[in-house]
């Protein structure tokens, strides 16, 4: 404990000393979420022994000419229930520290860093603080741009695994290189006509490997596992086309039952946009693409080297976002998506005085078309697949239509319909549960009383004959600009097949905003469910109590 206190004090003194130098600046932010828990037998909420949970962190960043240094203090005394997504975070200490030097196109970082190659199929080190995901690297990163439009990166280090008054690193070593070239920027004379038309093509490639010693007494496991990836990005004033492919050599691990089958991933996205019209389409396939720096990682949230984006729409409304959100299936899925946005012009028959916006979105995911290999006792390949072919099992489908219209200077309404197919057995790991088929209707409204006072409300209804039956949610938010806001919300499981479980989940909130600071308090019930960001989800337990949140930047 003494060493940790001395380390924290030394870090503060170093940052303060640097700030004192001429021209240096210190910036940062602070965030705290604390919750006082109550027992609530009706919703299954159990008060922890400490009665209280706290997540807090402070970032301090110093910048002066070519030098940048930063440190993050973290506190979990103890962590909020259900947090983080993977291994536990406990205590108070330094969770992130780094120093960066930049000069003449060269950038060198020592310590912790986040980085991403392409869309992340081969490598992504990132933090999603409110999800509880942090696989920060600890090592060295080098970036170099030898000429305009050419970008090179190299990384080496270990990954954050847990936090116990300081970071706990994973056992594996991660190494990687990445390069990208923008043709119109790197070769302006050769591609002058492209540049004149606003077109560009970027090409990129990367290679990432992990090292972990083989101590398995029965299997001969590869100690070095590599992933290579290539990508292209073509843009015009109207079109945006992106594709990335990754291939992983055999990587026996706990998530694939230690088979020696290679993995591969391909994603393709296309966007077309002009004034008043936008069209997007996407497709991807993932096969055996779990890539963790520890082959024995306890969960799929821990020590991920890569990131597999989802094509499912990220809903902001309560019911679709928390009841049945889709989580990427990294060991195998084929998915497609499409969206059309159109704005009827002002003055037209359907546009009216202010115009009308219509958005139609669809996404779906299926199992791989795979066949188990018979008598697979020597090579241990597990199964074979047909590339990009859909299997017989549908994991997910989401068709939603949104109509949004302003009726006057004071009123705006949006009506949304969603049709959902959700394999809760696979996606949420509930064996034996039937696939959920649901329809949702959502009405959102905004009324401006004056320049400073506004009311936003939502009415949501979900109807299904599976799982917990029908739900309804009502939400109202009253804003008094520029400082105060009030909000009340109630979720009601009115159609639960078990009558005693037809429960209300009310919560009320009040908050104050001033400059870069925000303080809020809420009290009520939290329903057990799923919280997702970008296809990565964690389980949220039922809770009842008072929550306080503070955020500020400086």
C-alpha cells in the first residue's frame, strides 16, 4: 500500500512540475458514479455487503510542444454491481500512464496506449468505460509518416487484464505492424484527376501476432499465433466503399474447444448519399475469429486483441436497447444490413412546411453453413464451412421504420415500428428458451415551451408471446436551459405470463449542468438485463437504490 501511495504521489508531483514549465498546459476530466443499494425482493435485487458501490476516475494530461504525458487514477470501492464486463476491478490506484514524443512525422509512446488497425479485425485496443471494457496496451507504440499520405504503425506490449489497486496484465505478448497509403495524397501528380473529382483510394495492411508459452501437458499448442489483414477504402463525393479481410492461423483456445482450424473474417460496407437521400448496405462473415492474448482467458470480454463490429442497429430507445440487443457471435456468423434515409422536401405534399424524414433499416445474422468433421481425432480441425454461406439457424433480425416530422416551430414527433427475431438461447446464453418474435411501437415527441424550456417524451410498447411477455415504457424529460433537467421513467412488464412478475420499474432523475460539469441524482429500480455498445454486451443485475453521478472537464 505504501508503494502505491508513493507512486500516485510521484505521478502527481511530476505532472504538477511539468505544468509549471513555461508553455505547458494541463487538461483533464473527472467522472464518478456511486450507488446506494436497497434490497428489493420483488425484482430480485440483493443489497451487497458494503451497501454502496463506486466507480470513479480522473485523467490528467500535460502537453508542451512535442511532449505529452498523462495519468489516470481509478477507484472502485467497490465497483458497481455487474461491473466491469470481464475480470474484477478493485481498489484505488493508477490504471493508465503514458508519455508521448512527436517530431518530424515520428511519434513514440511509452506506457499505456489505445490503438486500432483498420476497423479492428486484426487489432483494436480500446476503452468503453461505461461498458467496463478496457484492454489498454502497456508497452511501446511507434507511428511514422515518411511522406504525405503514408502512415506506418508498430506496437508491442501486454494487455490490461484486471485491476487490483493497480493494473494486472495478461500473460501474452502482442506485437503488430500496420501501414496505409492514401493514393491521392501520396501521389498527387499520378492521381490528379481523381483529386479534382473528389475521389480517393486508401490501401492498408497489417500483421499482428501474440506469443504465449505452451504449458499444456496433452496438446502441442502454437506459441506464436498471427493474424494478417488487408483493407481498401474508396470515396467519392457520393460514394463511400470499405472492405477489410483478416485471416488467423490455427489458434486452439478455450472458446473454440481447442481445435486447430484457421479463422477468417470479411466485412464490406457501402454508402451512397446526396442531398435528402442516404443508402447504406453492409455484410460480414466471421469464422473462428476469437483472438485473445491468453488462450485460457476466463471470458470473451477479457484480453481481446481484435474487435468484430456488429451490423445491428444501435437503438437508443429503452426497450429495444436493453431487452433484446444483439451481441456479435465471434466464433461464427454471417450478417447483412441495409438502410435507406429519405427526406421529403419542404413544400411538397408529404414534406409539408418543415419536411418529413423517413428511415427504413434492416439487419439480420445467421449461423455459419458448417459441417462437423467425422473422425477428427488427429488434425482436430473441428468443422468445415462454406465461405459467406448462411447456416440454417437465424440468430437475429431487426426491421425498423421511423417517420420523423416537425409540425410547427414548437412540436416535433417521431413514430417507429420494429419487428424483431431474437434467438435468446444463443445471444444471451439461455439454453432451451424459444426464439423471441416481437413487435414494438415507439412514439417520441419534443415540445419547446420557449427558448429555455422543453419537454421530450417517449411511449414504447413491446408485444411478444415468448420470454417475459409484453412490456411498456413511458419517459418524460423536462429541460430548463441552460442548467436544470428533470426526468421520470417507468418500465412495466404488464404481459408477463407469471402474474406476480408483472412489475413496474420506476426511476426519477434530477440534474444540474454548468459549463463542463454535470451533476445528477436518480432513485428507483433497475431491471436485470443487457447493456450493449457496438455489439459488445454485459449483463446488468437488478438493483434498487439511489445513484449519484458527477462529470467535469477542465
